[in-house]
C-alpha cells in the first residue's frame, strides 16, 4: 500500500513538473516566436479558412528546443526559476513598476501581431505623382455641402457608440463607423464610353456607383468630420486611404479592428497598411474589403490625390 502511494505521489510530481516546464517554455517561446515568425517565409494554405503553416512551423521551431532544454535541466533549477519569477513579479506589482495587467497587455499585443500578421506595403514618393481627372474629382468631393456634412455625421455615429469608445480611441471610431456605413456600397458602372464623377451629394442618396464615385463619397465624409484622406489610383481602379494614427499606435489599431469592431469581417485575414514619411499610418478604405486595412486590389500605384 505504501509503495502504491509513493508511486502515485511520484507520478503526480512528474506530471506537475511537466506542466511547470511547459508553462516556462511557453513564457520564453512567446517573444522568441515573434522574432522568428517575422523572418519566416510566408506559407499559407486556404481551404475557405486560411491556415498559417508558417505560424505553426515557427512556433514548433522555437517551442520544441526550448521545452527540451528545460526538461534536461535540473529540477531544482526549474523550481528555483519559477519561485524567482513569481517573487519578482510580486515585487514589481507591489511597487507598480510593471503590473500583471501590463504583462497581459504585452502578451495580447504579441498574440494580436501573430493573428493579424500585418503587412507594411511599400509606398512610392508622393511628390512626383498626380492623378488623372484630379480637378473633376476634387470638385465632386463637396464635403462642405450641408447634406453631405449631415450624412457624414450620421454615418460617423451609426456604429461603435459604446460608452468609452470615443474617449479611448478618438476620431478613429468615427472613421470606422463611416467605413462600415459606406461599405454597403453597390457597384454600378458609368455610362458606356464616359467617365462620370458623381458628386458626394448625389451618392449619399443611393450608395451606388463605380470606384470613382465611392472614393469621392468616402473622401467627402472623412473630410467633413475632420479626417485626412487621399485617393490612390492604380491600373483600372481608384480607392481611398485614410490616416488613422501614428506607428506608435499600430498594435492598438490592429487590436481594435481584429478583436473588437471588425472581428468577424477580418477573421483569418491580414491587415495591410502604409506609413508615410512622417510615420503616419494609412489604411485602405475601399469597398472591395470588408474591414479597414483589407488587401489592396493592386499595389502598383500610378497616381495619388491628397484631398
């Protein structure tokens, strides 16, 4: 009987040690995994649901040797490490140096980066480019029109009005609400053989037209509520980009899109963004994407119009 209890106790300690070793390996793996993952070649399998093979391989590449190393270490060393870690975290918590909430946020930022796998798209010089029919397009962006201004305000308040959102995130919430409103866009081509640029004051009544008309309306609404927007011309397409913050706020912006406001729309997809020469972040607000920062139809820019 005594041998049975000794064996059970020994077996329980073994499982406990494995569990502790796994936890330590995960704690060490998380930041190392991000470093490896950023330089790992992209490997994606799409079966309707996007599977990140590169993410899985990166994790295995870091976790397995880390766990193996810890398992080969002396048990007393592992236990001492855990005690030291918990003691250190208790001290910094009491001294308010680095709280458990801050640790949680740091790890959520890491997980968020992995989930979004954000893609910084190279941006060409803004100063040597122009856009076709620039004057006609600018004239159509009648953001000072009373009806357009009223529509923009209503659109900016239609979604994401939960208490505390605006206080925490500022105007980004308003821009995302405008995006979601106008994203209900219905494509209707121009008359054959004619480039027709509908004024924003026309498009607010039906939310329909071609890519030029959508870009004009989006630009007018963002301008009407104090935002900054530019129109990007690629081969056969025109779409709006909106300035939504600085590079210092990237993790907050990605978290807001992926985990909160556009969780379902962006699930399994990446966020694409551009950074200008002043470290401002710009997101694609095209109707071809279901969330801000969706994939560009074409990365080759042939014209830019700053509004």
